[in-house]
């Protein structure tokens, strides 16, 4: 579904990503792991348009070159991202947060005229139910607990009905039970689309990964199931040579 | 919760109708002089609403709204001047040796054209400036500085082109508006009433805009422009739209201002008035629409009141007023009202304290349940 061909990201001399070939397939939960500075977050940045490649190409569904699109055009193609720090809109209610995230025409005139039909309302209610915030729907998002904000943001990503979901450390700061529920949510979500996750927590990766990519110094070190990754000697070297997170 | 209380009291239709009624009846109990002042303040309030859309909702601080106000005002003034001279060359042009009417004055012989241009011209300039800056992601303080520089440029230009703009003394000495004497008290009353109606329509129109999804998107742009991009929005389009709209509203305010004050000159549209406009919004309360209306009337009324009662010290009073509001009421006068309500709510909660904590607990349990 998503293919990158020899992409390089150059931050004034430092190559955060170096000639990376990478692929994400439909209906998979795809984790990216690697030591600090391996280029994991940069990879997400490049896909969603937050950073630009100096060379290489990223195609989505075999047709569009993402490297030439603006951020909102990439979203229109069906790629949504959740950032590391929860960034919901504190001065809007939970419901309003979901409402503006919802898949809809997002140009000025459509938004001025926008009105929810029954279908929209049902989608919004379902999503609130799924993340367990139905009771909080009219409260300001700023008043939510940390874990709830994380879920709200994941929900905002899902409301866009993307084909590819990018998550950057979705379980950071969550309690054990919250982690489990997030994992289950991710598995459920991936049934209809691909999910690409950057994560440090190895137990979490082990529990929910279909495919794991190990990155090291901007390059792809290894790709396979979590079992294979744990057996691989090069991966061990990289992780043991540096400190494991 | 906070939001719900807030909406129920301030966006109350009853309250709105009541205020509107008082304003419409004001000619019955105010002297001509006071009515004229109030009309001027209400014209400022129209501008304040536009500025609040831009600053309070969208997070773009413009220190250059005097220009848009001025463009509207000059458009109206040019028409009034031409009607006063009967289409002949205005006095200041003769003094600076002009032979015939400059081309840019020609359209302003017609009142309807002048009124339309008074809104479209500032809106068009705001659009152009907004489009170029926001598209290139010039935001925040850089935009603010740019808007301030614009004022300087335009004011210098207006002063420099004395033969066309009347220079530092501006355009004045008007006689009639659509054939009615501008200085007669009945015409002034009608203009006052028009101002009230325009203000009410602008208020309702803008409120409808921000209560819809657009308002939420604008708040999103204000609080997390980048985040909005990753939700699929193009924030620069939204900012350009609001900037254009507020420019047009400022022009509208300028036209109503000239009709009631009878003069427009570069000092009324310069840097200091532009900053004052922002203060009205800040003092009234950003992002509330009604706050800036109150702020504009309140600050200008205070200014008039102080300068009448304490002609020597009034600027100190005004300064003190600003300091007090900024230090103690960062959310402006509307913040004060909100605070009082919050306190009242807390008392209510205390009385039913046990209940509240029960609700909280059960809801957090709910979250967990729903998830599994």
C-alpha cells in the first residue's frame, strides 16, 4: 500500500534517514522499533508531510507521490497521524474535537455550511462509545485525564477514516489496563486498514505486532515477525551495544 | 459544564433583545450630543467584532486595523465631500493646485458605489495581504509586525498625497448625505439607528458563523495550526477568509464613523488608534463576540467621561484602567462575569458535594468498562 524508494532525509548534513526502502501492507499492524536516533519518528514525519525528503519517492496505493504534497493533501489521500504528545484541542468539547476531525469536505465553504446528518451523528456517537467518552462528550477536552486525551486523539485519527494510520508512541504514559485496551483497539482498527506504529515498549510490540521493522542509523536493519527479530543477532548487537530503552 | 452555563446566560436571546431595545430607544432619552457619541462607539463596536473574529477566534493579532477602518471612512468621506461641492473640485485640491478631479475620486460621486467600495476595498486589500502572508506561513508575531508596518506605510502615503487625500487635515466639511443634511439632528438620529441595526446584524451574523462548525475549526487553527493541517485542513485559507471579513467589517465601521463624526484624517487611522482597537477587544474579552462590543463602548465611554471630568489627568485614568484589566482580568470583562459564575457553580457543587464525587467515580469506571 505504502512504498518508499530510496528516501533520504538530510537535516543539514545529518542523514536521519538514509536511502530507506520500506513498505507497509494492508490489514497489518506494522511496528517500527529501533534505538534512539534511528529515524523512526522522522519516517512518520516524512510520510505525513511534516518533514521533506531530499531524495527518493514515497508512493501511496501505487499512484501518488506523497513527497510533493502538502500536509492536508496527504490527509485527503487517506493517511492520518497521531503525534507523540497528545494534541487535542483543549478549548473545544470532546464532541467538537471529533466533529472537526470527522471525514468531510474540509474546504472553507463546506465547513461554513456544515451540518451533521444522521449518519454523521451515528458515527460520532459510535466513536464516543468505542473510546468510552460518551459521558464526557460535552466537557472541554482540556479537562480529560492523560489517557483519555490519548484515546480522544486516536479517535480523531480514526474519524478521518484513513487507509493508513500512523501512531507515534500511542501508549506513552498509559497505565497497564489502558495499554491493553489501546492494543485491542489497534488490532480492531487494523482489520480494515494498515496501522504503522513507532513504539519503544517491547512487550507491547510483542503482543500486537504483525510485522516489525527494526531501524538503525536511518536504515532498515531487519524486518519480520517479533520472534524473528528477537532471534536476529544484528538486532541484538544494536540493542545491546547501546542501552535498551 | 462551564461552557453550558456560559452559553445559557450570555447568548440569551432575552438579554440580546433587551439591549437592542434600549439602544433603539436611546434617541428618546439621550441628548443629541450623547447620542452622537454613542453612535460613534457602536460603529467602533462593529470593528471590534471583526477584530475578535480574527484575534479571539483565529488567533491572528492584527495591529493594523486602523487602515481598513480608514479606507472605509475615506470612501464615505470622498462621496460626502463631492456631494458637498456639487461634483466640483474639493477646496483642498484647489489649494494644492489641482485642475480637475483625480481619477480615483470619480467613482465616489455615486453613493451606492462609495458604500460598496467602502466595504470591498478594505476587504480586497486584507485578502491580498492575508493570502500572501498566510500562504507563506508567516504567522504569529511576524504577521503582527507586518500589519503594524502596513499602517505606517498607508498613513505616510495618505499624508504625502495631500492633493488627493487632504493630507494631515483629512477630509471634512460635509453637508448632505443622500440629500439630507448630515448635521441636522433628525438625520443623525436616523444614522444612529442604522448603526444600531448594522451592529445587531453583524453581531448575529458573526455569531451564527462561529457557533457553527466554522467557529470550532477557527479555534482549532488558533490553538494548533499544524495539528489542523494533519486533520486535513488548510489553515491559511481560513485565516485569509477571516482577515478579509474583518477588514470589510472595519471598512463598514469606518463609513458609519465618518457619517457621525464628520471628519476623517490620518491621525484617526494611524498606529495609536490601531492599537486602541486591539485594547477594546482585550478589555471586553477575546473570543466572546459580545465582550469586544462591550469593550469598545466601555473604553470609549470611559475615555470621554475621564476627559470631561478630569481634563488634566484623564490619560492616567485610562492607563490605570488598562493596567488593572491586564493584571487582574486577563480574560477581560467577560472573564470577570465568567469568574462570578464559576464561583456560584462551586457553591452549588459544595452543597451537593457528595453527589458530585460519586458521579466522577462512576464515570471513570465507565471509561474502563466501555473500553474492554
